[in-house]
C-alpha cells in the first residue's frame, strides 16, 4: 500500500496541543516550536476548549462506575454535574446498578442496604424514568432469587460486570457532550483516520500495513450514545446530506445519526464530535506513541527525568589512562563505571570508578563543561605528566570516545520534560473524594522513560543539531558538519546537498554578496546539475534570484522547516534512528483517506475540523520541484527527502485526484445518490456504482433491488 507525505510542522502543532491539553509535559520548561503556516489556525478550532479538569472529572466518574463504586460516582456528579441526577432516565440506571452492587457484596448488612435502596431510590425513579423502566424494575427484583454465579439465570445480564462498563460509557458520553469536554483534536483525528483506514481495507479487500498498531490503538468497543430527551423527538427534519455524512463518517445507522443530531440540537459538527469520542483508544499506547514522536522531534528531552531534576545513567566506558605501576610510555585500556548526572539547569557532572585493581586510582573524577565535551582525569596519581585527555586525538580507534558536539544546545535547554498521565492511577475506592481530586490535579510525578545508551543519545543530538542548523538557514555549517561526520552522506543524497547549497546561494544573494553566491553555484550547484540532469531546471530558477534586488528570497521561496525535516529523516536513518511509529500511521491513514473519498466522489466535510487538510499540505520550494528519478521519488514518499514532493498531490474539491478521470466520466445527481443511500442503506461509493449501471435513475435502482 502506498503512503502519503505528511506536513511535519502541522503534526508538531497537533501533538504539542495534545500533550499540553492532557498535561503530559511540563510547559514551564519549554517554549513552543517555531510557528509554521499550519499552526496559525490552531486557535480557530474550538474542539479542545473544555478544561483539563473537566476531562479528569469525567475519567474519575467513569473509573468509579467501572469499579462498581456507585456512591462515589454519584457524589462526583452531585458536585460537578448535578444536571445528570435531575434526569430520571440516568438516575434510574445509576440506582439500579447501585442495587446490584450492594447485592453483589453478599453480606447481611449490604443486603439490608440493597432493600433500602430499592424502597427509597430505585422504586420512585422507576415510575417516571422512561416507559420500560417499571418493567426493568420488576425484572431486577429476580436478583434476590438467582445467584450471581448462575450463567443460566434470567438475570445473568444484570449480574454481568460488563453492565458497569456500559453505564460508565453512557455517563461519559452524556457528560462529555454537556460539558463540551471533548478529547484534544489529535486524539479525534487519529480515531477518524484509523476508522476510515480499516473501512477502506475491508471494502477493497487489501491487508493493512499498520494493523499491528491500529488494532491495538483503536479498540473495538464504543461507549453507548447519549439519547436525546423526549422533548427533542419532535425536532424538525434534518438535511439528508447531514444525516448521511454523519452516518458514514462514524459508521452508525441512519437512525443513529438522526438521534445523534437530535441530541446535538441539529449541530452536525457537535454530533460528529460526540460520536467520534465514543470510540475507545488505548490511552497508554497513545501516550507512548506521542512521547516517541516528541523525543524524535526534539520537543521533549530524551533522558530519564526524576522529580529532583537529576538525570543519572550508569554505563561501562573504556578509557586510556596511565596506571600506577605501568610503564609511563604507554596507555593502558581500563574499564570504568561512569555515572553522569545532569540537573535541571543543564549542568553536567560525571563521576567514575576505575576498575584496574589499584585503590589509589578509584577516586578519579571527570569534569564536563560547555558544549564540547572532553574527559580529563583529576584526583589520583597518573604515573606520568602526559596529557591524559580521552579526546579523539589521544586515543586509538578501538576505545570508546565520549566526545559530543552539542549543535543544538540552545534548543535542548528549551525542551519540555515528559510527565506521566496523572489520572490513570489515582482511583482507589478507599480514598475520599477530596483526597483523590487533590492527587489528580496537583501531582507532578514525572514518567520514568527508557534509558538510552550514550551512543543513542549522542546520535539523537547530532540529528537534532543538523535539523536546527538547516532550520536556521545555516546551510554551509550543516554541510561542513555532515561531511565531517559522514563523507559519503551526500554521495547517497545529492538532492539534499543541492538544496542546502541553494539555501547558501540564496542567503548570499539576500546579503548582496553576488560574487560569493556565484562561487557557490560554480563550485557546487553546477557540478551537481551536470551529474544529475534533472537538477538543471532548478539550477536555472535558482540563478534567476541574481536578477532580484536584495530581497529575502530565501524566506519567500524556500521553506527551511521542510528542508530541515528532510535532513533530519535522512541523517537519522543513516545513524540507525527510525522515524516514529506515529508517522507510519499517519502516512498510511492519510493515503487511505484520499483513496476513500475518491471512491465516494465527494469532499470530506470534517477534514478541516480535524485539521486533516493541514496534515496533507506538504510545502514545496519553487526552486527544487524536480524529482531526480522514480526511485528517488519513492524514497521521498518514505520521508528521506519530502521537500521534493509537490503539494498538488492533494485531493481536489470534488474528492478526485487532479490527474484522475472521475468514474468513467459518469456524472450523477447528488439527490439521486442520497436517495439510494437512504432507501438501500448503502455506502456512497456503492450507491454511485449502482446508479452508473442504471443511467443515474434512482427509482430504477430501487425497483431493481426490490424486484
């Protein structure tokens, strides 16, 4: 299955908004990433307007109900959402479940409490909850007779613990809609894209390349829908276009879509959010995927964080150091246990223990200062006056060099720290309401992350440093650093070298140094274009910048953030750093989203709401739009050089590809499509296919089906 390029900057904005909304990062440590064209619309969508506190309350109520602690849930509802208890339909369900839970405990005292609940709460609610409530009330009385462990009893369903989850899901749906406490946009976008991906794969009979991730991330169960009040049953008829759009977007029946619109008082987008949030996600897996992405992009720190802000990693390191008793003319290779500590201010200290059997040599301390790290020994006899530095010039290739150039030290100091999701472990039936809320809302325990090896951390810093240099337009510095690191990198990635030299050329033109720009063109751009004819046209366009006055053509014509991301992906792969799994999911699901709406022959009405349109906007510089070869274009799709992919690959307004002829040139009336979809309960693509066979006549299609 093919994949679709993703706008990394738009995804950064969505991920950052998600992490902040769910309180997964310590926002006081980091400023947000540089603004991009995609992030400017963040404030225009109000999906995440509900507070973090409201979502915590809903999760706490849900957890109380799932544990069977109905009294705790009712207390929370009375404190935060008393309107729920005024709805006798919901109150009856709560009291019925409370009655069951009291009987489930099995003690004499609890049985008495169950009878009291029956008389004072459940029976009065049954009289005016809803028409079937009194029959349900009489039926639940059988739980006095039939044991909870009898699977053949007529009340086995009432005893089933899944009833807890049903009522917990129902209360969550109602509270979410009334409090407008919707999940962050990114969580809803993932639900929607994965749902469409699964539907497309099933419809087309093709295997999903990401099923190992999506099957675990998007669960099969859904929360029950919130039902509208009786006063809304006489609501005016809704537009059939809205009904069908909602029904097929979230895979519910037409009647379910009508009920959802009634509950939302005709607001299509609110109904859509209500239905979408009823899909269940594995939250712990989602958090881990988000954290992996944030580490990859340099949004959060990759190291182990502790509440005190100290990071400690113990690793074995080989060093060359003169040892007491050895000949001073040579160095001996020793094993050293190295403990590296880094406080919240970015200051680093390293302590070690030398394992050479000499007690006097076990007191050495390594000091690390600045961005360029060198290990030097102090505090023990060396047996020689020679410099014992472990920098690269003093040790053989076989030894482990611990020297790290911190290209992005400024950005690293701004990174956020990752927090554990606080509401996932708070619930305890023995904890009082007030105590639990305090722990949920005020705890600041940091999540213990997986410790990376020093080599992995160093590689991440190299990649992020190169990304920062390219993002700032420091192309010459980036090329110099990459060549020093890997002389063959640009041999394998000539397009990236061409684009970096384009940036250097344009930067010199902007500064008025035309002679310097021409030297860059003659020394680098010309030879590259001679070796790769596909680059000749971009070279000509680049040289046209010489005709312009000293304008900032670099900013106007070259999206540096896109080049920086392309460089990050390519260098990362070279160093064994794979792209985050979220990107794998997004590429596949955005592709199937495109293909699905080509089949539907319409535009997705919800893609702007979920910012899917922004995720598809891959910005392309006007000076480098030619792919070098088909194989290079394929690698671009994989993410190694996204900058060369044109954003024109997006779906057009009618849902078809710009180069696609729409379904054998068949044009069908929209009303006919809706009529067939409504009467035959068919997906849009199937309705269009049938209409194409009968010249677009909806009545003929319906007659043939029922004939």
